[in-house]
C-alpha cells in the first residue's frame, strides 16, 4: 500500500516537473518569436 502510494506520488511529481519545464521552454520560445517580430518591424 505504502509502496503504491509512493510510486503514484513519484509519477505525479515527475509529470508536474515535466509540465513546468515544458511551460518554461514554451515561454522562452514565445519570447524569442516576439523579439524577432520586433526586430523585423524595426527594419521597416
């Protein structure tokens, strides 16, 4: 019982960490896209 709960808690924690990492990488990519757009607009 305790082992099952520990494994489930580890899986949930791993999924949470993966979700946070994915969100951070998406925000960085969005920031880079925004900066590129501003550079292109500045050229005009």
